[in-house]
């Protein structure tokens, strides 16, 4: 899983439990810049990354968390904090950022957690999108487009749509079961 911000590519690595930074100022000659990886498992199962300003937000599948890494000095990224919820963020898979909010899919919990990231030093859980309206078994990919959050689940071939005009109270809009596997 990768993200681009400025002249840098950020790679979340599930196998190495880390975040790698590559300079692509000249795409013909990309160069390694830095990496965050320590043995305390802060990025255990790093699955997805998004970068906003000087912070990388990493969804960690095995740690059930959203971690914040300060990347203001790309040669020496540093851990800032994390929101770890072993029940609600069970199998954190994908992260999408919109304004001051992160949306994190929880693959093993069939849900999407909304997190206030307005202060990257202190993440705050806002709400959890789940329930019978949503088909989120194996919640995976997320996409924010304007006031809408689109969510997919592996277990049911559905696209779920929520109105996130007020991130604290997402409103179910609709879902489409597309049976892509058939």
C-alpha cells in the first residue's frame, strides 16, 4: 500500500511492519530516504497509509490500530501516537482521510471507525459505522468523495454508502450488491 505526498512515496509494509519513504523527485532515479521500523510492533501488520501535512497515518491489521508517524524529516520518521482498539479496529485494513477525520475499515469487525485527527498527538474515537443496513463483512476499501463515504466488504460484494456531512453521525444512504465474483 502506497501514498504520495510532494516528492515522496510512502510504503506501508505488512511483511516488514514498517513505513518506507522513497524520493521520486526524479522518477527515473528513485532513491531510498528513510524508514520507520522498530521492534515494539507499533506498525505490526501495516496495511495502508495516507499522508496529511507532516504526518503519515498507518492502518495496522495485526495491531488493530491507527498509528501516526511524523514524517517532517523523511530521513528520520518518528512514532507520534496510535489509537488501538483490539475489538472495534480488529483487523484495521484501510484508511481514508477527509478534513480532520480518518476513516479506518476493520476487516475482522465488519465496521468502519471514524477518528478525529485534528490533533495528531491525541487521536479521538468519534463513532463506529456498523449495523444491519451495512454489508461490511470483511470491511476493506474506502473512498471519500465530497460528503459521501463509500465502503466495500470482501464477504458480500457490496458497496455501502454513508453521508458523512457530520462525521459524528454518519447517515446510511444505500448499498449496492454487485456480485462481482459471479
